[in-house]
């Protein structure tokens, strides 16, 4: 990509016009183009250039031929400002080559040109591609795309460059792809503005995103239709505001609509269709729904022509799902579709003249069934409905009411009026419901990005008030583009001191004066005619138009035409408007009896739609209270233009390559007309010769002043830049620009010499004018300087952190040493206290034990006797039989200890004299020994010291577990290496 880009810059190195030669040449070129525009035929594109300067002509033609020699490289021109020379022929050839290569987006200066491929291109609009453009560092390095326009607007909101609010203006003919482009823009913002680290916030944003996207299929189903030029033509204008909070997250949206073509409900031109929603109901309804709506599959409706034609927009389930996601309940959906079905049955009502002119018109026999179905679906009495359609109410005075029968034509008009007012109210209710569902509180959002999708320029065989309003809206948008870019930019060059030769362009101000001028404009005269209490007369109104508008060159008349009409020269071409019926459409009268009938409907939705509807019965006779369609549309369009003027606009020009909507078919005759009409060539010339980037000095220093180590930079960064004037900021800006130019090995800028001009940059009186390439150089140099300074800051920060860690480590060691010392001293003091207490308790206990032991041993100290002879049988059994006597016998030879048995598995401890004393001592000291079959051990530490203090009863097996002595087992601690307790006392006494 970078290599291709460098080649493009090398190939277009001479495309930048100088102020004296290049811009003068381009101006001459466009003067010739303007003089010969009306001489060009639609069947050919041969240039007929006539100029007194034949040498300049030959040079230009030679340049064009040289440029077109290598057609293999034409598709590589991503930006038409790099084309040299810029002529309609070279621009057309580049667009044709790119279209053949299936490259549908091309930059044209400040405008993006989008060619409609008329076939799905899925890989161009994937979510991964959206994120790739969103995360791009330099958008200029990427190929042109509608996502680049969206991302540029989103980044403007993030940078808060005034005006921070953005508007994306999508314009073009009907069928050029405006609706699809607007849909892609909304999908892009719903994707990139829905990322958040908070899970709860993520769920909320995704919910809002889905609701915003779900509004599209509903609005297209109820507001779009198939026309001769487009299968999905928007029959209303809409401006969608995507509301963003301070974190640039999508928090809501709102929709403003303009001039719904409600006449399409009751009238469709040949080969055209009604609104999509009616065909969706017919093709997508279930059997149960058909019975409920009284719409059999084989039923034919007069207001549903071309029903056999199948479009991808006929997707009823998608509309139902979108309505459900937006919160429209199944019950409310059923009410809406019952009303729409009632309108279809209403269209089948036909009247015939009566035999008696004093009687109302007769309803045809085949229409009576449709009358009853219409009444049932709208839940109004059939007799009342028929009376309102056939009888007109006249008031004579305040209380007298007269009924006048209507003619068959008047009955049809009243029928159509009823259908139009009901459908318009349903559409407005849907828009209000969607806004309530997706619109955020005013306090929760601070900026918005607006997407404008309006009907394209239209020219049919028969054009009336609807086409006049639509083309008027396109004229206003073209004027906004001209005033904002073509005119304002050139005037700014001159006011800033740049040497500039004006490039002429097509200004449509005279056409706007013709339409909206006061008091002699078409709209003013039409409103005045409608306020007069008289029957409409097309010939009389045409005569008045000819008289009042005779001086305007944008209007013409065909005096030989059978139908009265006038022709307006719009910026996109000439359109003839029929005067017949224009006054009635402008008045848009609704008989009050029809409104009263609908207000008494038993259907809750119908009743709520017309509960607050004003009939303006007195205004029908007054002059000042009549609010016409033109007046309401003009006021709403003026409010839209105020919003556009207060925002930063981004233009996208959609081009229709062929009128038949055939995929990948490029017709040069039709494309060149659209390019000339919307001023693409003029835009390219101004962008190529001028400087699309304009930055005030103070803002320049605030962003790029860090590249210079000047005091002015610090003042601008700290907010003291208000005290700095242009004479102080200008040299600083020039120094910063020269630094960048020198780093790129380019010629420096001499700010002190006004005659010195650089093709990349120019310093005006208050602003710096840059090209896109110079902006890239600036941003790249700024990034390098910021990287260097960030590296210096990181080094200082790491050094500071390292020193801080060392200091903290030393401090931690000192603290730990002090704490350990304090803990050790405290532990030692506790140990000293505990040792003193233990010693004291031990001495006290030892003294008590000695006293008790001496008292117990007093009784057996002097007893002497023979040891009992153990019975061999008892010895074999391993038990000790003390006595077999029944009476108690006191055994005084064994005052303490256990009976020593002859069995080896008997463990006893005894206290005795002589041999027994030695054995007991060895057992107490745990001195292991074996003597024959005898084993003597002590069980004092495991099972306690056994003692015999009572007379044995019969034969007893000695299993002594614990000594009956109270203090024999008490000890302050368990010492496995010594002898404690009562045995210690025995050892000390022995």
C-alpha cells in the first residue's frame, strides 16, 4: 500500500497547481466547460472546446492524451486530486477504470464518490473491516471507503475540534445507494461506539445498538417503496442523530422525518408499487393472521399493484422482529396491521353516479363487502363510514348543519384523503414510538453524529408538488455544499492573503430564489393561491407565475403544451412540473366529518391517533390559519439546515452508473451528467489547487508546538495563548513547519516573504494552510518527537523508581531490624516472667508433694516379711493370684507398686526391700534387662503406677491402670528423659 501510494504521489507530482499558472489554467478550463456544457449531447462525450488561446488548448489536450495512454494505471488513483490534468474526461475515465476493477469508492478532495455496484459485496462491510479502520493510526494510508468518512467524523468528536458535532450528508439521485450507505454508517457507529470495559455498560450499549439498528427495517418498510428508478426508494427524508456521551459511547438516537409521500398510499404510477409494508403483509402473513386481517391469499387490491414482483425488501418476519425488539407488543402490532389491512380494503371502494343528482352516489355492488370489512377492521359503523364518504358537511351559521351529496369523483377524493391521513398518523406514531424507545435523556449525551438520508433528485414523466419539494431539498443541500466548501474556501484563501485565482462553479442561488423567494417565489405564490377561498384554476395560476417570474432565467414555459406546467432548471437538470392538482395537494384538506368519525372508533389505536387531531374548521374559511404542506416542509427544512450549519459536514456523493440498475454496468453518458450536476470536477480542482487542511495558529501551536522548545509553546499549552497574537504565533508556526520540511528534505518556508509559496503549506494571516501530505509529515514528525520525549520521560521515571525502590528497601530493612529487636526483647521479658512463675509454682508443688509422700509412706516404712511363693499354675497363666481366701487379707509386704508375676508378658512396678527394691529401681529407670523368662518394665508413664491398698477378693487378675494416690501422676510438664512423679519421690527416699 505504501509503495502504491508513493507511486501515486510521484505520478501526480505536477497535479498541484501553482497560484499563477496552474490555478489560472484550471479556471480557464472550467470557464470553457461552463460555456460548452449545454452543447454536450447525452449520446457522446466528445469535448468541444473553443478558446481564443489555441496554444493552451493544444497543451491541455496533449496532457489529457498523455494521461490516458496508460489505462492500466487509471484504477490506482484513489484520490482524483492526483489526476493531471483534472478534466471531466480524465475523471470519468478514472472512475470507469476503478468500477471495472470493482473498486467502488474514490476520494474527490473533501468528498467521497460512491458508485453503486447494484450487487451485494459482503467483504466490503464486514465487522472485522470496521474494526480495522477504527484502529488505524493513519486513515490516509488506507483505501477510500465509507468507513473512513465515518471514522474521521468519530475522531473529530473525540478530539472535540469545534464544531464537535458532525453531520454526514449522503446525496445523489434516486437509486444511487443513499439508503444503503446510511445503513452502513449506522452499523459502523453501532459497532465502534459500543465497546466498554464495564460489563453492565456493555450490555446497555449493545441493547441501544440493537434498537438503533432495528429502527432501519421498520422505517424502510413503512417509508420506502419501489419506483421506476429504485427498488428501495426512500419516500421520506430522515435525519438520524446518534447520541454519544462524554466517553464517545452510543447512548441513544433520535429520528427526524421530512415530507412523507403519503399520496403513494392511494396512487401509484405505472410500474411502481405501494409502500413495502403492504406487500410484506400479503406475502408473509400466516393463515391465522390472514383470517384476522380478512386478507385471503388470492385477494386483489386496487392499491397493491405489481404484487407479483418479488423484492428482497419483502421480508415480513424481519419487520416483525424489529418491532418486537423495539418494544411494540404483539397486541399493538395486531392493531397496526388491522388498520393497514383496512386501508387496502378501503381502496376497493368504488362509486358510480346516482340516477337522481340530489341523491348520494351509489356504491358498486362488488364494493359492499369491502365496505363492511373496512368498517370492521377500523371498528367504525359501516353506515357512518359510507355517509362520511358520500356526504359533505356544510355549516350555515353556528348551529345549522347541511349535508350535500358528493359526486363520484369527490367520493374518490374523500376516500383517498381518509387513507392518506390514517397512514400518515400511523407513520408518525411509529416514529414517535421509536424515538421514545431509543432516545436518551438530554443530560446523558453531549455530542452527536448526524446521518442525513433524503430522497434523491427526481425527474419523472409527470412531476407534481412532491417532486418539487424533493428537488427543492436537494437544491438546499447543494447550496450548503457550495457555500461551505466551494465558495467559503476560496474566499478564505483570499482573506488570508493567499494568491488565488477563483475557480468558477455552478451556483444554484438563482434556482433557490425562484422556488423559495419572497414574495415572488413559486412557494409564496402557491401558498397565496391556496389561502384564497376559491376553486383551484391551473391556467389562472400559470398566468400568474408567468407574470411574477418572468425575470428569472431558471424557469421556462411551454406555451404549446396541452397541460399547464412550468420548467425549472435545477443544478441536476431541467424538470417540468404539472400545475394541475398542485393547489389541492398543498392545501391537503381533511374533511372534519372524517376526523370525527375516526375519533369515535372503537379501536384503541385509531382512537388515540386522532384524539388530539385538530380539524381547524374555522381555518378553512380564514386566511391566516391555513398551514400548507409547502410551509411545513420549508420550515422543517430550514431547521435541518440550521443543524447542518452548526456541525462539521462530511460529504458522500452517490453515483448511479446506469438507469436500469444492472450490476457492474457503467454508462458514461449518465455518470458525466451526475458529476457535472453535483460539482465534482470543481471540487477536485479546488482541492488539488488549494489546501484542504486549515488550522488556526493557536490550535496549531497547541498540537504541534511541542516539536519546538519555545516559550510560546508552553504558553499555548497552559492556556495563556489568549494573550498571544498572530504576529507572535506566525513565526513560531513557520519555524515548526520548516523543521518538518527540513526533516523531509523539502524546501523550507520563508514566512517573512509573502511571495514565497510552498506547494505543501502556506502561512496565512491567522491560519496555516496544509495539504494532506503535509499533514501526514506533521503527524509523523509529531509522533517521533513524542516518542523521543516519552522515552526520556520513561528513562527518568525508571531511574526515579529504581532509586525509590532502593531507598524503600533500606528503610524496610531498618524497620524490620527495629521490629525484630523489639519483638525479641518483649519475648525475653515474657519468658523471664514465665520462668519465674514456673519456678515458683514448681517449688511450691514440690514441697507439697514431698509432704504428702512422706505421710503415705509412714505406715509401710518398717514392715518386713517374706515374699509370697507364686503358684506355678498362676505363673503359667500370666496372672497374679493374691489369695483364694474369702475374707479380706491385708498384704503389708507390698505397700506400693505392683505384684511381680512370673509370666513374661506381665508388666508391673513394685516398691520393696532387698532384691525387689533393686528390680523396682531398674524398672523405674527404664533399664532394659532380661533374666531368664522374666521381664521387668515400668508402665508408670504409659498407664500409671498401680498400688494395692485393699484386700483382694478371691482370685484377681491384676490390670492396674492408675494409682489411687491422689498426687502420684501430677507433674508440671512431661519429661521423657527423666523420672518424675511418685517414682521420683520413691527414688529420692530409697
